[in-house]
């Protein structure tokens, strides 16, 4: 609790981020990924966290986001990248779809820049498919 007597609203999302968004717990993130996608992906090392931490985009951060490669779906191995964006909320927020959209746009920008993709060239730039989820409790 804060000194004002109000509960800190970020405690729960910090726990969520610790459990599902840390390098130490990639297996837990993969387990959640499999549960929400109906997959049985088995290699936690295929996860690369890319959570926005507020350094590059001042004052903006998301709870958990990652890239995953070589996803197994419906018994087939596919060679594509997906992007998971998970947010944890303790109260309803009608602006979460808009916030998730902005997070996804920033992460796509980060993805393109980090892989030195050329948006102005004549070759189509492939992007990971974002899956946006909000968990409420």
C-alpha cells in the first residue's frame, strides 16, 4: 500500500511480468503460450523477449511481449515468427485495444530496426503475427 492508503495497482502486473516475462521463466511463458494458442511447442529457447521497458519509448511500457519461432500448430512445424503481447489488468480498461495497438506498432518498429529491414526497398518486409491478450483478475 502506498502512503496515501491506496493500493498499488502495479503490484499484480509486476508479478505477472516476473512469472511470464523473464528469461529465468521462459518455460512458464511457453506453457502460457501453448495454453492460449492450443499448441504444444516444446522449446523455451525459441522465445525472445522484446518487452517495451520505457527506455526507448519514454513513459511507455507493456507487461510481457516476446517473439516465438518455429511454432508447432495442428501437428505441423511451421517456420514463422509470432509475437505475443500479454497485459495484466486488475480493473476493466476500455482503452486496452488501443493501447495494445500502440504497443504492437512500437514493437514492430523495434523488430524492423533491430533486424535492419528496409521499408523503402522493393522487397516485402515480413513481420511476425501479433497476438494481443489482456488478462483480468
